[in-house]
């Protein structure tokens, strides 16, 4: 692992708590999803269910918070920008670390490192713009003042599909707003998280402000983070089922919470769309990260008049995608592990059993899968109702705009949606009718630090990025003064 890096000391193999790196004899393995080789062993934060280190991380965050809050926004800005600069400086190494533990093609890893860093810069700036209000009072000798203050200690749990940016976009708004944080990345991709702590330390971020705990017992660590009295806010990105459980756990101490959960993104191609642009957008929005993103296209809905043309061109473009080791110049890397690949393959098998037609694609290895194109899919199929999380394009046909919108909204999820049309009235109508937190119109790539990312329905609530993204990490205080 280290041989590939310019700075091998960026590989950290234990939790970062109160400015110190913890090592223990009890470890878990980090595996390269491409060939299942062992990358490194990482120290468990807890042993025999002893949660004292997780508790001490929360204690360190609480202790550091008052002083961090008392810094000016400008001081926090300087530290965060130093952190951002180091992410830029080491971006090639960060990308290699990510590809090794996560599998995505190096160019996508590099894109993600830049994307993660962009949240740090964005929120460093926004931290200087946490404004309050004054409101006309009911009496002449009274003032109503509204200020925004940090919530205190934030806890976060993040997934493996974007091991850098999912974490960066929680840490950055949290600390920009004057909070401290304890984060637990998944044990599948801990290195991309720990390197962020290493760079924060090099940037001079004070001890206790950012703490990262790594361990394979997700449930037990999660229980501490969601029930501890000293955690004021909990932020989660992951599956809807786990999110529901964690939301329940947070109820015990009435934490402020945000949840970014699963999606089931529709991608509608109307008969007035630019078909070539739609094909290009669908390829990007479907196959990025081997289809393992919560905003990945899950259902492609195509108007019957342009269906055959779209399918033909889509398959043509799909065939151009190279599948292989993410370290090589490929478009699609492995799926995260064999169970993930198996569950994708089960969804494909069940779709075919229910009448779908496989037009392209094949299994290459336990975790490698060339992109699959399915046609004759309908919305009742398991593959249409579940998040595929793999490189499978499931194409349905529709006849009218009303039907397309109805099909698109026919899911408990509501994160990202996409549609292609050149008709301005339709663009306005459909954008408003889609019950989703995000709509891409003639655009397949929608993520961006300046824009509010988040869902409705069972995709969760809260927004990440943008000026709205800070609100999740702030409390509003109203001060009524009579003079
Ligand atoms: P994904 O499908 O992205 O793996 P998960 O919801 O399973 O989604 O995982 C997201 C994050 O939640 C990961 O860090 C994982 O380790 C963690 N996690 C999974 N189950 C639990 C649990 N019961 N309690 C706390 N954290 C959990």
C-alpha cells in the first residue's frame, strides 16, 4: 500500500482521539475489493465491547468545544483553509488510498478528494456568514434578537461509497459552525477517513476538535454515539433501515438529527429530449462508482417514441466502458465486496424471472461486473423498488408525462431524480411535480458543495452543502430584552 504513495506516513491505522493516535493488538483487516488482498490491519477502538475509548473521544470533543467556539470565525477559517490546502497538496496520495480500499477508478477517487475538499473550503467561507436577525418587538422598550450558536458535540456515522466526501461534508460544517465532532467511518474504508484527521492535525486544528473512531463493531459504537448524553447532534449517511434504527436510538436523549438515506432515482427521457445528451447523462449518473451511489440512477423511464433509439445508443456507450482494477485507467472498478455483488446479481436474476430482458453485461469475478442493461422492466419488479447499488441499468417504457411522473414518484424514497426534455413548460411542470429533494434537468451530475444535497420521504432530512447546510449544525436562540 505504502509503496505507491509519495508520503507513506499518510496511512494511519488507529483511531484519532484528542489529538492522539491509538494502537492496540486487536485489529480488523482492510481489504482491497479488486483482488481481496489485505491492505493493512487497523486497531479496533474497542475490545470485548469496552467502549471507554469511544466515551473518551466524546469527552475530548466536549472539552475542546468551548474553546473552539470562542475562536473567531476568521481563526476557524484560517485553520480550515490550511486543512483544505493540505488536501489539495496530497490529493494524489489520498486518491490512491481511496482506490485501494474502495475500488473506484483513480480518476473518480481524485474527483472525490477534490469534491470533499470543496466542502471544507465552502464551509470555511460560510462560517464567516452565520448571521442573526432582529425582529420588531411588541413593546417600544423591547428588542427581539435572534442569534445562531453551535449545537455543541456532533457525532457522525458514514458509509464506504464516498469514504472521503461523506465525512468531509459533515466535519466541515460542524467545525465551521463552532462544534466539535466524533465520527465513525465504516470499517470497510477507514484509511480515507483517518488521513483527513492526519491532515487536520498537520493544519493545526486543535486536539479534540476532530476525533475519528474506527472499529468493526458498528452497532455497539453506534449505540454510544446515538445515546450519549454529551452528544448534541447526530448525523448519518447510510441505508434507510439502519437510519431508522439510529433515529430511534437518538430519541432517548432528543438529539438534533440529520439523515441522508437510500434513494431510488428515476431518470426520465421524454420524447422531446436531446437523446444523445440523455444517453451521456444516463451513463454518468448510472455507472459512476460502479452504480454504488445514493443518487445513482435506479430506474430509467423512456417515452415509447424514443425508447428504441435511446436503448440502442445507451448500449453502444455502455460497451465503451472499461471494467477493471481502479488503479488502471478504467471506468468501472469492483463492487465493494462479494455480498454486494451477489445481491446485485440476485436483483438481476429476479428481474429476468419477472420478464425483463438482459441486453448486455456479464459477471467477471466475485466483485467485478461488466455493466448490465435490462429492458422490459416494470415498476413492480423488485429491481425497480430496491436500490440496486451496482452497474445495472433497468429500463422501462412509458406513454405520457402524467404516467412518467406517477411512476417516478411511486417509491417510498425521494433523494435524487433526473429528467431530459427540451420543452420549457414541461421542465417547469415536471421539476415541481417530482417528489424528490434533488432534480437534475438535462444534467446527470448534480453534486456540488454550493448546492443543498438531501432527500424527502424515506430518503431522510437535513441538507448538506450550501448556505442551508450550516443550519443543521446550529441552534437558533431568541433573546428578548426589555430596556
Ligand atoms: P451501506 O449500505 O452504505 O453499507 P449501512 O447503513 O449498512 O449502509 O452502513 C452505513 C454506516 O452505518 C456504516 O458506517 C456502517 O458500518 C454503519 N452501521 C451499520 N449498521 C449499524 C448499526 N446497527 N448501528 C450503527 N451503525 C451501523
